[in-house]
C-alpha cells in the first residue's frame, strides 16, 4: 500500500508540475498575444491615420485636377481665339505669307500666297517647297528671264540653305513684281513673306526714264554751249590778234586808245568764252584728265609769272612758298592743275588792292605707295568772304554782289570750274575767310611721285659756308632762309647795308629789291670786296644793278637759288700761315713733313727770340712753340707774344706747346704762360691735323 501510495504521490507531483508548466506557458503565450495585439492595434491606428491623410490628399488633388482641367480648357479657348485672330490678321494682309517646317513642308499659307497658284495646281498645307518651285516652272508662273529652269530650281532651293536668307525679287507672268523676304525659325523652319512691289518698280522705271531724259537734255545743252563757245572763240582770237597788230602799227594817241579798248574788251570776252567752254565740257562729261610727268614747282612759278604784271601794277607783295622737302616731279594733268591755280591766284590778285598774296605748297609723301598728298593754299589780304557766302561762291555763275565787289567783272565760273576739276582728280576744295581781312582758298589732291623727295636738290660748293641776307619782307625772308638752311648755308640777317658793326666773313651776299637796293649793293661791294653779291628782284623790276652783280628773280625756285650760288665765284682759298719754333733740325724736318699734305705757309725758327721777332714782323693763323729752346724758352716767348697782341689790340692767336716733358703740372704751367693747347713729343701726324682743323676757320683751307 505504501508503494502504491508513493507511486500515487509521484504521479500527483508530476501532474502538478506539468500543470504548473502548462500554466506558465499559457501565461507566456497570453503575454505574447497581448503584446502582439498591442502592436496590431498601434499599426491599425497608424494605418487609419494614413488612410485619413491620403483621403485628404486625394480630395486636394481632385480639386487641383479640377482646377487644372478648367485652366487648360480656358487656355485652350484662348489659344484657339488667338490662333483665329492671328490667321484672321494674316488673311487680311495683302502680301503673301507662308510657314514651312524643318522639312520644307508647307504648314500654313494665307490666301494671297495661294492665289499665285490658283488654277495652276493644288498647293496647300502638306505641299513641299521643291514641288511648289517645280509648279512655278512647269506652269510658267514666274518669268525666268531666259535662265535655265534647272539652274533656277537649284538657285531657289540653295538660297534657303544659309541661316541668313537674302531677299529675292521675282516677276510673275502677269507683270507683277514681288520681293521674297524669308527668315528661318528656331526649329529650322522658314517663314516666307512675298511682298508686292509692282508700284515701286514702275515708279523707279518712270524716275529712271525721267533722269535719262534730263541728262540727255543737259548733255544737249552742254554740247550746244561747247559748240557755240568754240565758234565764238575763233573770231574773237582774230579780233584780239588784229588789235595787237594794230597797236604796233604806229597809231596816234587817240587811235591807240581805241585799239587798246578793243583789245582789252576782246580779252575780257575771250576769258568769258573760255570759262563757258570749260564749264560746258565738265557738264557734258567731256573732260578727260591727261596724266603725264611734270615739274610741279616750275608750274607754280609759271602761275606766279602770269599774274606778275597785275601784281606790279597794284604794288602787291607776292610770294611762293614751295616746301623744300617735297619732290618736284609728279604724274598728273599739269594743264588742269595750272588752270586751278591760275583761277585761285587770279582771284586773289583781283580782289586784293593792297597787302600780299601768297601761294603755299606742302604735302605728305608716302614712300611705300610712291605718291604724295599735296595741299595748295592761296592766301591774300583782300576783301574776304562772309561766312554765309562760302558755299555760294563755289556755285555756277555765282558772284558776291555787294558794294565792294561791284567794280569787279567776271562770269562767276572760275571757282566752280576749279572745284569740279579738283573733284575730278579725287580731291577737295575749301576756304577760310574773314570779311575785310582776306581769304585763304585751298585744295588737296594726291599725285604719284616720279622721283623720291630729296633733302636738297644738290650740294653747294664746299667753300660756301656763310651768307649775308638783306631782306625787309618777313615772308620772303622766311622762305629764303629756309631754303638756305636746307642747302647747309649759314646766314646773317641784316636790316640794311649800314648794319654790320661786327666782323663778318660772308662767302656770298643777298640784297632784296627796295628803293635803296642799288646803294645797298654798292655798300656791300665796298665793305666786302671780292665777295659775290646777288640782287633779288621781282619779275617785272626795271632796276639796273651795278656791273658784276648777279640777279635772282622773285619768286624763285630752290633750284634757281642753287644755280645762282653755283654760278658765283668761289671764295678764295687762303693757305694757313703757321709759325713754328723748334731748335732741333731733325724735329724741324719731321714737322715740315707732317704738314706737307695741308695747304700751309710754314715759317720755321730755331728759338724763342726768333719766334718773337717773326711774330712781330708778320701775321699768323697758328703758332707751334717748343718749350725747351736756347736763348729764350717757349713759355717766355709766348708771354711776349701775348703782350704784343694786347698792344696791337688783335685777338689772340692759338699757340700750341710742343714738349717732351710729361710731368704732372706741366700743362698748367704752360697754359699760364699764354699757350692755348698742349702736344707731347713724339708728335703724331693725325693729332696735329685734327688740332689744326679744330682751330682754323672754315674760310681757310686745311686739305
């Protein structure tokens, strides 16, 4: 029983343990289930919140979609309305309009564009540009003007290739002219505008016909004037020529007056006829320039000679200033350039009663292009021109009508002809003027250069170094002195022949024409015997100069000045007079040999006493003095020579010390004794020659 009881207790205990274990497992599972329920509840709560949020977002999106749909509908309505308005506007354009895509397929076109193809074929949206060109060729819509159809087709296609499409004018079969204005779009398409320009073309044709008729009438008028001027000039030449012959036929005073009146009236009428003839030639475009080589400086001088009689009669001061650095030889129409200058210079002389007239020529040479830009100015101190009349005076048949000008005759064509000739040469004219103070007319042309500019036409003789100039006229003096400077000639300007108060050694003397010219020339000849004197006279000057006096006629060229100097006798060449004191015979021989290449008159003595005696007895340009000599050394002899010069009142002669001593302080002691320069022995030939050239004047020969 006990065993059974024990077994029963064990079973009870095992059952109890199993029940406890099951209870604990149940509790654990319940706890896990509770935790899982909590998580599930939390997740369900979160999902519930998300669902609420999503529902709210969906509602908002539904509202936005509704608004977007409404906006799209409104925008679509606006686009349709704008498109309708755009096409309505395009349809109202009288000119053609078409739009092609990047493949050159027609997207849209207005009625005027399509009207060109009406009845010829089907052209509309979807048509290709190449097919439209073929239709134009096949149906003869466009006048090809005889051009090959294939070439025209290729041209029409290729003109749309560049980004910038050039305009093109076409003529249709019915006489309508159109201008195609095409532009590329950003996507590669083309917008084509076809403008009807028929009225403009017809108007241009009418204007062209009217212009041609007017030009033909103008040429006919000019041809008539040229013919009449030529026919009138022939008998007028006879009238003037016979009047000249009549005046030379020994007429009495009254008949001479009549003949002179006929001659002067005929000359005036002939000048008018010549102006009209030139003007008519220019208007008829019959004038042709004849470029040939010519001397411009000589041409300017010739113009001056033409007006010289009038200049003399009025007592004007006339100058020509030709830039000495300019070349003289050019290629151009010398006759027309002379005509321009003659007109300008003639006007200046005509309207100047007192004062001056100056012709100035300057320029800029382009060595690379072998041409020169020339500037001509004609200045005067005459009546002048008011600023408001400057443009007027260059017109045809225009003259300034006022009280001061009324006494002057003329056609009023001279300045107009000059302006047209200058413009024909590719130049321009101008004027600067102040009423009552004179005028400056100018013109500029560019001409090819025949020879390069030179600094001087030639070299003057070597022995011409200095000149005296007596010229009271400031402008003439300025021109003359610049020419002398260019020739390398030094000059001294004097107001008159009585002016020299200091020693002058001129090689040539220039005296200008004045009321006292003859007296000035004679005074210069007396004061500087043997020096050539040149009298500068104006062209028509009747002044008689003394015998042996050269003349130079104003205005003169630089070559005239050069030739005048060349023709003058050269200054006399005086050998140097040198005194040398040297006691050693060998040194005397060496010194004489060193000077044999120079033109010198050498006096050699053996000591200081002989040197002093020789200096007192003669005149010397230089003295070479040995320092160590018997009886009297070189320093003592030099002191006596300096005292002799002071007693005479003559300028000191250079004394050059020759010594073998080379101790410190020797040079200072030698110069204190009155010696001006210092040479050490043995003497060097080149140093002696250099020192002689340095110390002697230009007028003394040293080689």
